[in-house]
C-alpha cells in the first residue's frame, strides 16, 4: 500500500538503533565504530583507481587529507616519454648540422611567410623535427593543432585521401591572432611525411590542390629519395637537402642526453652506438634509452649496445671469414647453420659482410667486386622471400672461392 513502511524501515526508526551505532555523532564511541566503514570506503576507492591496497593505521581526518594530497601529487608526475620525443628540437635554432636550412627558415619566420617545402635526405637527420619546430614558432602552441595537418606512412594517403581530407583541410579559411602579439600568418601547413611512398596518382592529385589553395595553405613534403617525387611537385617546392649527421655531431648530442639523464657510457660504447645507428640520430637515441633500461643505471658498454642493436658480434663475423678461408665446405655449412639457429637476420649478415669485405686490405679489387656483386644478388633474393639458409650458403661459397684462389 502507498505510504506503508516495511519492517526494515520501521526497525531503523526504533529508539536505540541509531544510538547503537554510536549514539551522539560527536562522541569517541561513534568515531571508533564508524572507523571500519570509512576504511572500507577508502579501500574500495583504492581498488577502483588501480592503486595498491595495504594495511594502514586508523584513518583520521588529518591523515586522510594528507593522503589525498600526496595521491594527487603523485598523479601530477610527468609520464615517461620516449627520449626521441623528449629531446626533439622545439625551435629551429636547435636543429643541428643543417645550417643552410635553418638560415632560410629563420628568414621566412621573421617575415611570417613560408613557401611550399620539400625536405629530403637520410632518415634521422631532423627533417620532420625541423618543420614541426618552424610551425610551432609560426603559430604558437595555442594555434599549432588547428593550423597543422600531419600525415605519415601509417595513414592512408591514396588519391581518395588527397581529394577529401587534404583538400577539405586546405580549403578552410583561418582567422585569429596569437595571444602573445606576434604576427601569425594567414595560412595552414600540411605535412606529408614519407611522401615518396605515395602513389603517382595521389601525387598528381596533390599538384592541383597545391595550386588552387596557395592562398590559404602551404605544403611540406618529406622524403628520403627525391627521385620518387614527380617533377610537377618538385618544381612547385623549395628543395632542401638534409646532410647526413657526422659522427662528432651525433656523439655530442648523445653525450648531452646522457648527461641530462645521468647515464654513464664508455667511449667505446659511444663510438659503437654511432656506428650501428648508421647516421640515424633517432635510432641512436632509441638504442641509448633501451640500453639504459637494460643496464639498470650501470655503465653502458659496447657489448650492451651490440645486444640492443641486434648486430652480429665481430667475433662471429671473423668466424665466418675464417671458415671461408679454410676451404672446408663442412665448416662453412656448420657456421651458417649456427648463425641461423642463433636467430641472426640474414640481411644483417649481408650488411656486415659487405663492410668486412670493403675494409679488407688482403683482397684485391677484382675479388671485392665479385663478392659485392654476389652480396647484391643475395640481398635482392632475400627481399623477394628466398630461403635464408640457401642464400647464405651460396654467398659464403662465393666468398670462400675468392679467398682461396691464387691471385
């Protein structure tokens, strides 16, 4: 019946029930008896937040406030980020070893204007970092996300994307000014990273968009091989070649990062790190971070870098040459089998054998040419999916033939 009260509700209205929980809410008895309920609530909150639950002393008001403040302080700690992003240049002046590009961009930034750009060069030389730093200086942090569209190889960039996503973004008219009073250009920037992987049809569709939207949009194409960009696009852009970073520049940058992160790295380890990264500073920084996690604060040595980078140890490469020089096919086959069983990549062996052959003073130019030609054939076959064991056997047999013949 409406308004009827059940026996449970009536029981709570009986005298003494509330008093049984502590009576007067201001007495010590109430605090002692309600304490388990408060601790249960805190435990449930800790469980829902995913924090660890441990036995704690009785919760008081002051202790609860202190615990809450401490918890909020821990949540505000900066999350760990990859060092590649942490130490990415924030300003154009911070870009290393690309003086010509930096000088031109600084002049463009002073006039708040920018042409269509084409950056090309080896990976890890600062192409993407440079245009991102220039965009931040042009638009400021508050307008950066609204004015910049970045597409890379992980995004679908066929002709349909160029016709829809890129074209729609380019047609938008921008307004507004920077909060710091600096001049803000009336255009947006479209960054197409790894543009050399775009299809020819997509590049052709992009040509017309670059012409029509030149008043409201600037394009920056980034690639490793400028020969894969169609001529109509390259003729509409200012081309800048990013030079490979020298070993000295890379070592200085890596030492600067190691100093800021309080890392110890040996001179041999630093030199080996630069060598295995093959001029790619991004790869070198990633290897350094991985090596630091592996050593747990200890000194980073050459052996640690070798393990992290996945390169084949020099002793193993020497063993391959020794087996080839012995003239015994059985020894050669055993060495190749061990290489595959240990999980070494065949392409990595091809690269390191190439370096060993080129730097070997005991081989004549004719012997080097025969071996390197075979290396090229094997590399092509491996890229096409050929069997690694057979390709390495054939390669090492050619090396053995050249090492054992009389010159």
